[in-house]
């Protein structure tokens, strides 16, 4: 089968000179496109690139979520480890120490030494998996940096307030062993 050019020449619509001129023009255009480096991008290629970009964004978001979950697990593991290392073991006694947790008043039976430590702010109460632990003040500070919701009770040692000059109860001392 003959090419379109040959068919047009046989029918007399074009001559040899116009056919050669069309071929050279075609070659020149192809050469210029190669030189300039311009590549025609089809709609299919654009849609493929767009899909790749969307997939990349989804992958990045999944990676962020996975990393956040891993960080949360690591922080929880660190909390468990620190509480296990720094919790007080022998604090049970006959004195009830009351504190609030989850808008409810809870109590722990402690001995006298532990009660003084809690009152003076040397010990703190922490909760993990609905269990209460007594830990020292330094460990409580580190735990609150990791997760502030773990700390339940820590008393800061406050300076006694200066009594007002016209205070009618200034002559009466408050007993140290007053338990609420």
C-alpha cells in the first residue's frame, strides 16, 4: 500500500517539490523539539503524576501517624519503667491519707513517715492503669514532663502566710496533727 503522499501525487493534488518541502519541514520541527527539550505532556501523564503526588502525601501522613503512635508507646513504656524504679514499697500503715482523683475523694492507708512526706511535698501520688503509686518528688517532676496526667497529688511546701494584724484568731495555734 502506498503512503498518503504517494497517493496525493498520483491524484495530482500535490507535486514532488511540495512533498519534499513537507518532509523537510517535518524534520526541522522534530529537530527543534529535540534541541529545546520540550516534551509534550499528555493528559494521561499529568493524571499519573497527580496520582503519584496524592499517594506520596497519603504515605507521609501515614508515616506521621505511625511515628506518633510509636512515640506514645515509648512514653508509656518510660512511665511504667520510671514508676517501677522509683515507687515506694513499704508505705502501708493505719493512717488514711485522702486525696482527689477524677473528682472523687480517694484514700490510701499510709504510715506516719509516709504521711509527713506527702504533706511536706517530698512524696507524690501517681496513677497508672488505675493503680496508685507513691514516688519521690524528683521522679514526679520527670514524670510530669512526660505525661502530666499521671500526677495525682504533690504538695508544694508553701511559706506560712503572714497573719493579718487584726486577725481575731491570731492567738490560737493550729495543731500540726489535724487530719481532714
